[in-house]
C-alpha cells in the first residue's frame, strides 16, 4: 500500500489500494508520471508531453537496454538485480517506519508477478489486475466501504441496504441528503468520522503507518470538500 491512498470504484466495490508500482527504480525519473520534457520548434520553453501505452513501453525498453549495455550486463541480469535492490529498499522502508510489513508483503508479491518484465507491465491495468486478485486488499476494501456506508446510512436515517441500493441506482449523497431533509454537512461529517475510525484501526492492525493514515485522511477531507466521496460508488 505504498502511496497511501484509496482508489478506483466500480459497481459499488472499491479496491483499497495503497500498493504502488515501485518499478520506477528501473524506469528512472525520466518516466515518472509518464511525462517527458520536449521542445517544440516554434517554442523554446519546456513543455510536458504525455507518454502512455505503447510509447511508454518503448521508452522504458530503450532505457533498460541502454542501461544494461552501459553496465555490460544482460537485460535479464539487470531486471533481476533491480528486483533485489527494490527488495532491500523495501526492507529499509519498513525499518524506517515508512511502510508496514503488510504493505511490504503486498508490494513484493506484485514485484514477483511483474518485476521480471517491468517495461511490459508498466501500466495501471497490471496494478488493477493484481489488486482484484489480492484477497487481503479486497477484504480491506470491503470492510472500509461497509463502515462508510453504515455511517452515512445512519446519518440519513435509513438502512445500509437501502443506501447501497440507492447508490447503485446512481443517486448522489447530495441528492439523498436533500430527499431526507438532512444537511449535507451532517452526512459529510459522518463519512469522515467513519473514515478516520477505519484508518485508526488499520494503523492499530499494522496495515498502514500513522503518517499514511494522516495523509489518507487529508485526501478524503479534500475530496469531501469538493463534493466527492471516495469508496461510495455513485459519487464522481
């Protein structure tokens, strides 16, 4: 769960993802966030150019090949050494309290699946596929979502089952609050209180660090202030 965040919603089930693709150890800063600096012929100022899909794989492979050539080793040796280095870095992050042992295990499992071919797996689909098959992550996603649904349902004066159905119909919390004559601020407060309680529990269980919980709480507060409610599927 490196990265400290909640992500992606689909049909009412949100995958709780803090697991990040730390394969940038191989790809390098050049490809962080999929951007390269380019200069247009008519403009000498640096401009951001998005590199995605096949283009991202292409440049990653060029980088890997050039680095392997400079080090006079094969690409397979470079990839193996990269995995070893990432493993040691993760071990140190646990020792430093930056991530938990649980998170380290999740990332190492991901690396074992995609680390030998990092360029081919440099995409969000790989992470999504991993998360969908990770029982521990999915379990946490379900627990988090149900805690939020239960808290919001109480604030609205209805049952979690009814709220689930309404969210599945595409209704927003703002619409539901209005229909029940409940202030949206009350609903938002219930949501954030439940989220903070879940994060605190995750810290006590050793799933995330206190710093990660604080960061996630801040992100959720910002999202709610903007009118969105992560982990409740109908919100956009």
